[in-house]
C-alpha cells in the first residue's frame, strides 16, 4: 500500500480513529459512496513488516514495538501479582495484523443476550447478515456462510498427524467432531478455519482497506496519534492529533468515530475529559462530560497451556531443525507453502466445564508444538503438543484508566482475572477436561510425559496454583465503552456516545459482554454495522 501523499484537509464528513479490525471495515464501507469524504487516522505505520504477512511470523510480533503497543496489565492480584502481556496492533490492520488468525463468531446466545439487555439490532439473527456479507468462505456460500466478502476464511494449511490424533482423542472422550465451529452448533472438536489466503495472512487492511484506498474520498494518514476530541457545548466537532512534533486539528461534519480498540478508545475519551470525575481529576484533566462507565467493564479470556509430550508422530519438532527451517523458509518464499503458512493454532474444541452449564463455556486452541526453555534461556521446540484452554464467559471485570494526562503514556490496565470463585472453578475444570483428552486410549501408543503442568499437579489446589503461575491472556479485551442504556453504558445501540452529538464508537470496546469465542470477526461486523447506521442516520 503506498502512503497517501496528500496533505489532509481541514474538514471531512467522518473521521475514523484507528485502522484496525473495525476501523478498516467501517472506512471501506463508508467510502463506497464517492460523495462522502473520510479521514482514517492510524497511530502506527503501514503494514510493511514482513512477519505480518507470514502466518507463523505472528510469534515475532508479540513483543515488537514497531507494530505493537506492547501493553502490560498492572500486577494481577489472583495471578501472584504477575503483569500479563497485552499485545495490541499498532499498525495499519490493527490487532488483526498480529493476531492468531482463527475465525470464530461466538454463539447465538451471546448476541441474543445483548439484544435482551436492551440493545435492539444486535441479536444473532440481526447480525448474521453482517457476518455473511463480510465473509469469503472457501467452502462456499450457505445459509450461514458467505462468499465475496472481505474476510477470507480458509482451512488451516499444513496438516500434521498429531492434530488428527488430538481430534480422535477428543471424540473418544465424548466430544462430537465438529467440522464447522461457525455452523449450526459450536460445541465439539475439530479444525479451525483461519484468515489465511494462499499462504499469506489476511488482515483487516488486506480484507477491507487496501481495495478502498484507490478511492479519492478516503484519506489514510499513518503515524498520526489522536490526542483528544474537540468539543463545543455538547457536540464533538473534530479532534486533534500529533504528527511528528506537530499538533493538528481537523473537523468532522457528521461524526468522529473512535475505532482505537478496547484500550485506546476509553483512553481518548478520558484524555478529552469524558469519563468519571475522580479519575480525571487524579491526572489533572477537567471533566467535560460525565460518563462513569468509561474504561470500566473490561473483560478478557484468560488461558493456560497444557503441554503433552508425544512420540511416534509428526509435531512441529520435526520441522524446526535448522535444515528443516531453512527448507520451510525457502518453501514459503517460493510457493507460499509449508510450515510458515501455519497460523497460531490448527484445531480446537468448545465444551462445557461442567454438566450444569447450558452451552459451551470453554475453548481449546490446539497446536502440534511444545516448547521448553533451555539452559541459556532460549525457547526450544520439543516433540509434543499444546492445548491452551480458556473459560469463555468470565464473571470477573476489570478496568482501563489514565495514569497520566500525556497521550503517549500507557493507561493502567487491571484485567482482574479470576476474581470470582466461579471463574476459578470453571478454569480448573477446563484444565481437567483437556487432560482427559490427552489421557484417551487413542494416544496410548504416542503418549510421553506430560510436560505442563506435569504429573505431580493433581489436586484442585495444585491446578489453581499452576493457573495462577502460568496463565496468560488470549488477547480478547472488550467492554470498556459498553453499549447499553444503563448508568454504566457509554454508547447506545446505535453506537452514539450517550449525551454527546457527533461522536460514535465502533470497536471491541462497545461489546457489552464478552462473546464465547475469538473477537476479530465480530469487530469487522461492528465496523460494517456502524457504517450502515451512520449512513441511515445521515438520511
Ligand atoms: C496477539 C493477538 C492474537 C489474537 N488472536 C485472535 C484470533 O486468532 N482470532 C480472533 O478472532 N481474534 C484474535 N485476536 C483479537 C482480535 O484481533 C481483536 O479483538 C480485534 O482485532 C480488535 O479490533 P479493534 O478494531 O477493536 O481494535 P484493533 O484492531 O486493535 O485496532 C485499533 C487501531 O487503532 C489504532 N489506534 C489506537 N489508538 C489510536 C490513537 N490514539 N490514534 C490513532 N490510532 C490509534 C491502533 O494502532 C490500531 O491500529 C487476537 C489479538 C491479539 C493481539
């Protein structure tokens, strides 16, 4: 994608902040009508880093500040006061440029609950046309799937034997084989579908933005950090952003739309004096508009790795000797094939953590790879496999708030993982269920030692201790500018910020309750739906 050489104008119809999953979908849809002028501001640069495009390259981007905000939580009380890494994309494409590429929509009931909570238009049946319209599923169109949309959905590339064994093992323990987790039923075990097209990662930028950038009415400005909103009375009239050492102002005729993601959208609101008085006063910002829910209601999925040693079967270990790696690099460079086309995981499962639960509340991400740290502190691959398991509908709620009035200062993220007994219980049960799969007779010939947590970890107390010591984020933060009509809601069901004209939010932050699955597909839908609503409201 070439950098747009034009100087930005003083005024646009819409200004979209953040070229991530939602922002790219939104900007692309809005600019279909050539009369509508849109400025898209992105704090990061263009997606030139080669590892963005190599699917397995995601591992090199997890701590890379050239494309990643590299956030960390505050010390987490229930995780032995560990700080947890929260990578977020800071690049055109946003977090979809560094994510795991797994395509999951969540469960019908997730959305029906949003609608029942007073958000008309957000039930599953009402969102399904958006999922279908955004999708290009290589399996073809059906009642539940689309073709011709921007989000490329394909099978996982290299098929390793250990994955088939894992699926067979899961089936032997009572899970149904599920060939389509976005089909009529999510529960079961099977291969994921992923956002990889012919061996190359597909991001929201490649899906939506790249084709739209040919339009003269879309102006993308990169390395432009939005530092606050311009507010006149109860109307947001534009915003200010830093480009290099300069601060510039730009006006929006219809609306500013924040698509900065679950950390940065509430940050921009607070920097602009929108939020809770005591939080703003603490950092010396004057309250302009009281909205106590800003930055509250933070939810995420917490995951823990169970690693099982395997022998007599094909895992990553066979492909990661120096010679094999070189071969794989050449293979990708020449034909976009081989191990490097591998996304974060190959297969997964959705299951209930206990028989009392009505629908799946746990998810496994499965990779036929395992690692350990060697004497020099380097990660080395060993013959084995990893099932990382998370509880999908945690009760725990955290927050994200300013620590400083400086716009380039990372906010304080308090995920507050495992704050309730129910969350701890469900996670312990989920670990036990993964071990049940690994204990299946299907694996008897192949099973080696359990690498993590290891055979001495058996009681509930031991398992909880293992979770506290090792659990990490699945990187699905949502909910910090929640949609709704209650006191703590930040936007209404049309994504308008309560009490202010000319300001909307469209990204993961508006999700009122976390969904039972990964969040990129939904964020694309939020961007698309926001665009439709903006156009409707223009009329
Ligand atoms: C490592 C990782 C793995 C993941 N794996 C998966 C997966 O396998 N499947 C899945 O479905 N989901 C996955 N997710 C989650 C998913 O990618 C995100 O939920 C989704 O991309 C969030 O979209 P968004 O539009 O809310 O924000 P983002 O995509 O994060 O976009 C926000 C954009 O706004 C920009 N921005 C922020 N602040 C400013 C500012 N002040 N000025 C200008 N620009 C700004 C950011 O730089 C960024 O480009 C993963 C996420 C991560 C980080």
